[in-house]
């Protein structure tokens, strides 16, 4: 197929399109101060920044003079040098007039790349901020428009008002009103009117909102929604009801849902609907609608109504959704502390909430728990109740969340050992080892490191890695009893006898732990057939065992040489006092045998 050669005009158009290619690319990571030129410190097309700075300020609708596409492209194609910057400037303003902010932003950035000094010119920054506002980037727009030369500029104030209103910051938007009033003296484009009216309705100036809305058609659903809210705020319930009904007939999905919620907000404020009925309607709205300011308003109203009724679960549910999905900084500095206080109240032991409900409540709203010692206390109290009930894994899971919030904190040391110990008691030694591995910190104090090593040794023993457990304990001061306990549990009689001999008690009054030490040692010697050692034990401890419940076992093991047989040893082991020289460490080792 033959190709027709491009005309000179077409080639010039292609060059212009290439020069504006950047205009189609959203500059998501751009900063808005003057950047370096892509070609170095020197500008490629200098001169227009000074010219633009000398022009009269941008004011009113005429600041954004519209051009047809044909006019704009004809100028761009034929322009050269600084004339190209002039053509781009007129095109950018025309795009802003047409609410084509993303394209305007691209053109303005191309201009600044060719002349970085434009970033210091008020008019360029005003256009740049306007394009950002149209793009929905309110924070960046306000930052760009809040420059010394623009703070008292009515057009800049109007754009700041629009950006703040879009962000739902009604009070801040209304603060721009005095400055923006000259720009609002005559009717403006619909987005400005709606932004100003929204700020008036939500910021406590409904009469002004109704004045501005008079510039828009009577059948406009977006305007009617704000008219209804303004009428409702001024006490004209009948007029508001009619406007809401019209929105529900003619508006889009967002406007219809907003009208439904706004009507309910007014009825609640005027006491024309019972709280129970209002909460049911709010549940239906939240079921149908997710995200944006509508859901946030529904959640805020739900929170207030549920809190007023003393319904803690519903209050926590609405409050948690606000914290997780919306900006709670707008709700005031007291909101989050108050929500946390309600969670603490719900879990207060004095309320005697059943354990399953208390645990479920904490788990559902654990991200609301206070930080630091207060949160630790709340979690530890509930974990202690779960542990007492034998629900070790649930207790460990609960404390694991608190442990995750303690990143880099000294409290992680003892808390990690506690969590790992609970997992061992739950029969999950592999999770215990994982917890210890993930919270490893050689900088912890020696006492904390020692406790973690004890728990680690117990977990390693439970997973069949007893030699590694012994290696962990080897250099730990005062760990002989722990090592002996591992050997006892594994029935390694010779190593146990060697390890425990030095720890035998003096031949005086024997408590339960001392009795267990002597009897265990005697059993190990009997298993090894060392009758002379058994005879020596009898001579040393016979007086101390006299009259004790365990005396018959001691006599059977040590009293008559050769009298011990394997059948009697099993009974002897069962009769040993349950107290262990290893203390809680023995409980961790025994947990693997339970269940």
C-alpha cells in the first residue's frame, strides 16, 4: 500500500505533539518548587518567566480564557522560541477553563522544564495549583497556592477554597471566603459554586450556600442536594424534603445516596426519628455503600448514636471502621483516646464479661488497644484469664499482637519469652521457636537473654532436638537443674546421675523439691545397678525421710541391696513428689506429653 508523504504543516504538527508528549503523563512524584532544567542550569527557552511576572495578575473567569482546539494547535505548530511559551501558556489556561486539569498540568510542566524560573512566578504557580485542584490533589494544590504573592489574591483564594472543600475541610475552606469574595461577586463555573456551597453547608454558613446555589439551574441534582442540606440546616424541613426527593429522582448514584444520608442526618438532629430506627437505616446505608465521605459521615453518626445508647459493641465497631479507613484527625484530638477508653471499659474485669466474649472483643479491636504499658496491662490481664482456662494458644496469639507493637522496645524481651512459653504449653513448640527467632536481639539485658534461652531449650527438646537444647544451656549460669531435667525426661540415666550429683541437698529437713532430687538420683542409680551408691544414699538420708509420705519409696530404693526390681521402679517413679528442681521449666517439658 502506498504512503502519502507528510505535508510541511503535518510535520510541524508532529513536532508540536512530540514537544507536548509530557502533557499526557501524570506527574505523580513531582515536587512543586523550581527544578533544575533537564539540560543543566541554563533554560532552553528563557525570557517568558520575566514577561509573565510583569503581566497583570490573573483575576476572575477571564484568567482562564478558552481557546478552540484548532486555535490552540495552530498557534503551537507555528510558534518558535519564546512565542512557543506564550502559546503553551494560553493553551494551559484554556485547558483549565475546560476543567482538563491533567492535561494543563502536563503543559505547565513542559513550560517549566524549558524555563525553570517559571516556578517562581505567581501566575504560573496559580495555574499550576488550579490544575492540581482539578486533578483532585488538594494538599499539593493548597501548598502551591499558599505562596506569599498569592495569599491575598482573590482568584488563588477561590481555588484554595475549592481544593479544601473537595477534601471535606469545610471550616478551612470558609476561612478563604473573605479573600475569595471578589472572585465570587459574579457567577462562576459550576465546580466553584458547588465547592463554595459545600463549604457553606458543612462549615455553618447555609445562607451563603443558598445564595451561591441560586446561580445554578433549579433542576441540577448536585445543586439541589446542597440546597436541601442548606434548607435543612436553616430549619426549612419541608423545602429540604422536596429537594431530597428531587435528587433521588434525577441524581446519580452518589447524589442519591448522599441525599438519603443527609435526610437521615437532619431527622436525627431534629429528633424526628428514634435512635434504634436511625441505626437500622445507617446499617442499610453502610451495607450498600463503601468508601468516600458518605461512608465516613454514616460511621460518625452511627458512632454518636451507639455511644449515646451505651452500646459498646456498636460504638467500637463504628469507631474502629473510622480509624481503619478514614482520617480520624478530623474528628478531634479526643476521638482516638476516647475510643481506646471505651475498649478498656468493655474489657474491665469488673464488668465480668464472659471470657469468650472478652477475648473476641479484644481480638476484633486489638488495633485500638493503647500503646505502651497501658496496652500491655490490658493484653496481659486477658491473656492470664485465657491461660488459667487452659487456652494457651489463644493467649499466645493475643500477646503476639502486642509483641508486634513493641518493635525495638526493651519490653519485647520478657514478652517474647512469655509468648514462646505459651506456645510450648499449647503443644506448638515450632511456633515458639519462630517467635524467638523473629524477636532475636543480642542487645537485651543478660537476664532477659537467659530467660529466652531457657524457653528456647524447652522448645528444642519438644521438637526432638535435645542435644541442641543442651548446647543452648551449656554456657548459661545456674542451668544445671535445667539440663538435668532434660536428661531426666529423656531417661538418660548415666548423664543425669553425673549432672545431678553435685546438686543433692544436705541431709536435713527435706521439702518436696529436695525429696524429688534424692529419689530421682536414687532411681537413676538403681537403673544403672549401682548398689553401693544406693547404700550410701540410705546412710545419708534415712533420718531425713523418716516419717515422710515418700519414706517407703526411699526405703524400697535404698534399704535392702538387690531388693529393687524393674517392676517396682515404675511405681517408685510415679510416687516421686511432683515438685521439680527445674521449676516452670519442667512444666514446659511436660507439656509435650499432655494431649
